[in-house]
């Protein structure tokens, strides 16, 4: 992971996301619509942990899920939503 990516994850943590939440959210933003496996690989967070992190992010309005054929795809909400979670 590049220095810039680490800095962005740090900023996400500073505005209230946990470490895993920041990693999963940032990876999801980078990937676009993706499976849990893809998010896990991109974020470096274990797949089994990603499920609970996504649920937490969904409760904060930062993630959504879509059913595509037989797979559930997860999509990060726009970063503007972060402002709402901080208020």
C-alpha cells in the first residue's frame, strides 16, 4: 500500500472510523462494486471480519449491498456521507 493510501486511511480513522472500517471503506471506494472476497484482498482485512465491518459501515450509511445474479455485491457510499456520520 502506498504512503498516500495509508495517509487517507489515517484521516478516515481520525474522523471516527475504526482501523478495519477505514481499510474496508477505502478499499471499497477504490474497487467500486465488489464481492467480500475482493474487498478482503484489497483491504488486507480477513474475509470473515469484512462481513461484520461491512455491517457496521452499512449502519453508518457508508456501504450498501446489491444482489447481482447469485452474488451479493458491496458498494461504498460517496465520501460526502462521511460528513453526516461525523455530525
